[in-house]
């Protein structure tokens, strides 16, 4: 059936070519048909004419490479693959064919590097033919095999140096190796409003840089009791954390938008102290007065009790500016609650605070049957000077006044 349809299509293209002898598509499709019929000489002639008629078509060059592959001429095959990729460096079938040719020539390491590039640009498997899917499975296997061999090679090279520096903190070097091997990704700061250049792109900061964290951790029990008292009195002040307005693009937030599965009680919101909630949580409010919270009118600080419902996932996202960092103080954390920033995933532990850069992609999971509750606090990035902090405030509020002179209130989901 397939052969009959291809033959019928070839007859139609032959009619087109009879009317327009230089018709590039007719030459191309007839060349493909000759290749399918294993008429290599005829296919080559038609495809070479097509290449002259349409020199910027990477598919023509790719099919000429297939002609020479069938003829066993690897040198000419590589030349036409190179031409195809010169026309379009991201032409996935040509890149895959180049990797397969290198593998046949025994250049396994170079082939694996090409296959690694193929995997980054390939369409989903369900959009590929069965033959292509088999080729992709082979490519993935070769990439994995090469990564394992390279890992062994690098471990051997590094072993003596590691032994000389036993006890040293080498985690970022180990992570760089995992990135080389393709096992971890490169994550960068991606603020939606303001990037301050040259600030460290650290996922989790060292707690020793924030000696006041000990005061927070020591007060965990008291803060938890204040929260429990609020919960006993009234839950009406808790609101969905994600609250995009109608018509706004919600992307990954569709499932949590306006949902109480991730809800919050605010002590500060967009730089405004929530007096009633601070009155109900006096110990927490007093502690906040001693912390280096950001001070940007209309933007921060924001301080809240964050409640994540059982079996809820907060999808990967990043926030507004690296001029701030975020503190988490876990209050109620059942087993199965974890948090990822960049390549590092940690489990929350009650009473153990951390500081992280929320402009680096992060996500959270509560896989337990109970609620997870933490405190979230905005603080200044400690690498900013006093003058820089003031100017950050002017930049953010300058953008706000320029684009929204009416000064409409910002929803939390815009932060």
C-alpha cells in the first residue's frame, strides 16, 4: 500500500517536472523516490539538481548524504551532512545522522557529544517515526554510556587532589562535574522585575552569614504556638498564595491559582505591616523588628505563614529580584516535605532555618498526609550597600509609577 502511494506521488511529481523542468520540489521528491527504490545513481542526479535549484534547503543536502551512505561513501556523506548543518545548524535529522556516521566510523566519544546536542533539540518521541524513535533510544544509550566512562575518567584524575585536600568543602566542584556529565542542569538567576548584576548566584546561603537566624530558630516553639492560637480563633484571614487576576497568563499556576491548597496568613505584605495579625502574633512581630528585612515601599517586606496542603506540589518558578533573599523557618513539617533550589534539594526540618535566592528556579513538595507550615521572610541581599538598597527601591518604584501611574495594589502572585 505504501509503495503504491509513493509510486502514485512520483507520477504526479513527474508530471510537474515535465511542465516545469527546474521545479525544486519535484526534483527533491523524485530524488527521494529513487532513493527509496534503491536507484542511487538516479537519486543522486535528481537531488543534485534540486540542490542547485534550492541551495538553502537542508533536507535536500540531507538526502544526498543518505545517497552516499547507501553507496558506502562516508567522506561524501559527511560533506553533505556538513552542508545541511551549515544551512541550518539546528536541523535535528542531520545532526542525528552525523552522530550515527561518527559512531560507524568508531569515533564514539565525538558521536556521544553530537548525540547529547541531538537530545536537547529533538522533538518529543510521539512526533517521530518508529525508525527515528529507535535512533533516539540508541542516542540516549550512547550518551549515558559515554557519561559513565567520562565519570570514571574524571574520578581517576581528581582522586589524588581530593586525597590531598581531605575535609575541604568541594561540593561546587563535584556539582560542576555532574553538570559536565549532563546529570545536573545550569541554573541562573531569573528575576521577573530586577536583576542586580554581579551578585552571587547561590542557591542556599551559609547560615553562618546570618547569625540572627539562631534567634529565629530558638523561638520556633513560641512562634508555632502563636500560629496555632490564630488557627483556633479564625482561619478566615488565610488566603490563597497564588491569586492571578482574570485574564492574566497563569502558565504553571493553573492548578494552584486561587486554591487554598497553598494558602497564607500575612504579617507584612508588599511593605505594609498587617497590624491585626502582628497583634495576634506578638513574639513573631517583635522578632521581625530585629531582622534585616527589605524596606521597599509597595514591594517588601512580605512575611507570612505559608501553609501547603497534603499531597501538593508547588511547580518550578522564580521571583522578582535578587536584591532580596528569602528566609524559611519550618514550624510544622511532617515527613515527606522537600524543597529544591537549582540542583540542590533539601528536606525541611522543624526549627532549622535557611536562606535562599528565590530568583533561581525552585519548587516544593508536600508528599505527606498532613499540612506543612513554614514562615517566609524577605531580607536584603547582604552583598548590597546602603546606597544600592536605596537605589533598588527607586528603580522598582520608578518602573511601577511609569507603567501604572494609578498605583493599583499588587497581588501577591505578581511578586
